């Protein structure tokens, strides 16, 4: 069995460092979206080439999650986390070099993406293992707040800083933030074998329920991104928002997402079923509602805020449920869920692109709502979702 848990202040510091790391990874992933024109002009490449820095990143995460989780399943988490954060810091600073070429930048992005793929697989078990089993959901909620802040604060702040100081400066700042996380984790995270922690295995292993969670992740994310990928065009063509108003609408969407994560996180342990069913239901209502009432600006903003408050908690809730029903090691199961998420992003964007010339932007939101409704139907089948009794079930697989 593992050693005694570290002091409360050390556990809190590690969780804070992992929240900061999640914020840094997510900001790094999406920052080129806000700096697209600046990077393309400076690197003398097309906008499409800079866009590939984002799409390629997501593809690397999807492909790398499961193999990397399997290969590193026996590495002590202190050493593994330190290595991943060192990659994040080094890649950030490499991206900030004045002489960096597009090829080197792409290589740095791929390295960061692979580090992020493994980080999201092991972050949850690492943090949860420091606390009693009944606090699993609460800790996952805190970690998700760190990741969600990237959308609300990280990318907008990085975009502003890049516009005033050059696009490389935000990447240097992200590299520095990664060092803060690296030092904290290296100093305070205990060195123990992964399988010694109660978080290494699901509390109530169930292959069927695990399959339902993965299916819910893939379908709900596909549904969300079928429409959301073309949100800016929707706001212009359907809702009639001017260019200056789009940023404010997107900020409202992100703020609602952060609020949703903050509200749902503390409830994950007490209501594991509701904290997944309710957000997926909200996503269906929001997407179909945007199709039906998107011509009204007030309705559009309200529905987009509902969408943000629904989409953001879904992945958090599925991650929490994976920790409960994982049929084997939790890091491998979480990697599978992360891969399902990224497959959903790619599939949604692709499907939306196919539908766009046929149905217009409104049609992509209707299609996304229908796909999410399928996810809800799968999720609501009897005996397929974790119940409160499952949370209290005796732990298995103590290593």
C-alpha cells in the first residue's frame, strides 16, 4: 500500500500547481487562434498553415493519449509529471525564440500536444490519489476550473499581450508558468508507484458503463462542434451581430462555461448521474434553440450561455465517471476518454463543414442538437449510468 497522505497544505499546493498546468496547456493549445494573422505575417506562411498548428495539436492529442498512457503506467507520477511540465516549459520558450522557424514551431507544438495527451490522462489520478476516495469528483472539478480558465482568461489575455508585444511574448509567459508548476510538483508531490494509489483503479469497475461514458463523450462533443465550429459565421449571418460584438458574445459563452464547471464540480460526488445528464440535456436545448431562435440577438446570447454552461461540465463529468467505472487502470481509461473527446472535435468540425453548403450555418446547429440527443438517449438507458450507490461501493484493485 502507499504511504500516508502528505500534509493538507502540500496537497493543496499540488492541486493548485496542476490547475495552473491545466490552464497553461489549454491556453498553449488554443492561443494561435487569437494570434493567427500576426503569426502568419511574421513567419511568412498562410493563415491555413498557422491554423494547422491548432488542428495538428488536437490530432496529436487524440493519437498519442492511449499509447503514452500505456507505456508510462508504471512510472512514478512525480517524475512523470515533472517531465511533462519540463516539455511544456521548453516548448513555450522555444516558440518564443526570435529565430524560430515554422518547422521548429510545429515540432514544439507536437511535443507539447503529446505531453498534454499524457498530462490529462494522469493528472486526475495523481491529484485524486492525494485525497480520500469520496472527494474524487470535487478534485476533478477543481482541475477542470483551471482548464476552463484558459478559454475565459488565458487566450484573450494572450491575444491582447501578443497584439501589444509581439506573438512570441505570450508563449514565453506560458513557459514561465509551466516552470512554476514544475517546481511545485517536483518539490511537493510524493514519489510513489502509481498502482499504490486508490485512484489507480475505478471504484466500481463496469465495462458497460465505461462504454456508455465514452460514447456520450464522443457523441456530445461531435454534436457541440458540428455547430460551434461555425459560430462566428452564425453570429454574423443569422443573428446579425457586428464584428465588434462577436468578442463580447464569445466572452459571455466562456464565462458561462466557467460558471457551469464551478457549479457542477462540487456536486459530482453526490449526484454523479445528474451532473452528466443535465448538462447533456442543456446542450440539446441550446443547439436546437439556436437553430429555431437564432435570429433574435437576446435569445442567441441566452442560448449561447446555456451552451457554454452545458458543454464545459460534460467532459468534466465524464472524466469523473471514468474514475469510478474504469474497468482497468484509470490513466488508460482517462486517455481513452480524452481520445474520444478529440475525435469528437474533429468529427464535428468535419460534419459541420460537409453540411454548411447544404443547410447553412443554422442547419449545422440543428444537426449538432440531434447528435447530442442521441448521446442523451444512450446515457439515459436504464442501468447504464453511475448511481450514488456505485460511488459508495467498496474499492477494488488495490494493487
